[in-house]
């Protein structure tokens, strides 16, 4: 895939998923939510429950509120992914702990559609590690407290996406204060200590 167009894109897609547990090989996606974000406002939204075609453990239902009855008539991941990929287009994918979300989505894209997700990735957790190192934890709820963000529906995909949008806005302001605004520089900043002197 060519990446030259990605840096010309004005938008990010901020995404969150819910799953039956932690392993992308043995666990299943139960919900996908995403928004297109231009750096200032949300442009459009995507949200769907997903039928994991397996039982949702009770402790996951307790955490997320998603139960077997809710997903019974939802699309399977193979049915849901094409719509999500159309929504994602070639934008930069943003998530909190992006390795997890991208890992699941990419695994299922390859498994069900023979289509890897090769978009460039920004992780708000990685950015927080560099920008607010004084925080004892970079969990989403801790960052919500730090940036004064109220997550109305924690552990549901859209609730966590909307909270991540606000956190990302706060991180972008911190990046701007360091003179880091270009998307290519932001992508480098999360992975490399290029700006230690700032």
C-alpha cells in the first residue's frame, strides 16, 4: 500500500472495540465504534454491535453491559468489517492502546476478508507516555481525570471513543505547545524521542 496520500489527509479515525477477552486469536469482537475527527470536531460516526458467534463471558457482560441477547441479531465480524473499512478509508487510525484495537481488527480483516489494515496508527497511550509522564498510569480513566473528561459510557465502544476524542484534543494541544503539529511529526513523536529538548 502507498502511504503518500495519508499525510495529506485532514482527518483521523478514532476507534474502539469491545471483545470477549484479550487474545485476538481466540477472542471475538462484540462491538466496533469509530468517528472521523478533523482535529477540532467530529465529522461522522460509525457504530455496530457484532455477533461473536460464541458465548459472551459473564464478567465481560458485567464490565461492558453487552450480553448474548443484544448481539444475537447483530452482524458477524465478516459482515461488519466491510462497512468499517469503507468508513476508515485511508485516514490515520487513532485508538487508546492501539496495539489492541488494531491487532483485533487487522487479524479479522485478514481472516475474513484477506484484507490487512495498513493505515498509519496513532496511539493516545503512547502519546500520553511522552506528554504526561508524571501520571502514575495512562489508563483511559486516568487520562479522563487529567483532562477533565467525563466518559458517559465507559467500557462501551462509542463511550470510550468520545472520551478518547477529548483526550486526543488535549494531547494535540500539548504537542502544539512543543511545536509538533504536522501529522508526520506526530506519528514520529509517539515512537521516537526526537523532541527531548522541547
